[in-house]
């Protein structure tokens, strides 16, 4: 792999006007020196340049899906919000189909939308979070309901809701 490729991540080449959110998109894999594979996925929850989840809701989704996706996706490493607030990067050991990732994401968002109480949101105090005042389970729930109503596609360009 040339350094040129490394300097321009695949995500920066995506045409954000062509995608149809909500979707799960496989971005790329990275291979470590011992042959281990790490996969990177684009979990796009809202349409780029049309919607953006407010920070309180996104922050609460972030804390909550960290636990929910770890329980549902073998080899889960991390799930971090995009700065544009339209979704998350998901990192995993090994490779998973976008269908399986989309199904796990759907279950996680269903839990937040219809079952979660404040006790299900981890790490919301001054010691465990870097901005503990900026959480909203209400906002998280309402945005998860909207995303679920639209359906989560396993393909970024053609709607294939799981
Ligand atoms: Zn936090």
C-alpha cells in the first residue's frame, strides 16, 4: 500500500450526495503486521447535508450503542461519531456482512427508541464523561424512532432495509 493512499482515506472520496441514509456501508479493511484484519464501517443514520443529530442526542446514542453493539457484533472494537453528526464509524476485528451489522444496529436503535431508561445509558457523570451535561435520552429516542421508520439499508446507494 502506498503512502499516497494512506494520506487520503476512502471516506474522504465518498460522494455524499449519492448515498441514501440510513445505511451501513463497508468502508475498508486494514491488515496488521501479524495478519489481523480490522474492518471499518460507515453507519450513516441521517442524510448528509440534510439532517444532523443534535449533540445531546448523538452523545447519548454514542454511550448507549457502545454497549449494545459490543453485545451484538463479535470482534467489536469501537463506534465513534462523525464530526458532521450524521452517523458513526464502526471498527471491528475481522469482517462482517453489512446485513449483519445493519441488523445489530437496528436492534440497538430499537432498544434506545422503545426500551432504554436513563439507567441504560452508561458513564453519564462528571468522572466518566468529558461533557456529562450534554446528554439527551429524549432526543436520542426521537431520532432513533425516525431512523427506524425510514429503515436501515445494508447498501448505501440502493435501499435494502434489513
Ligand atoms: Zn461522553
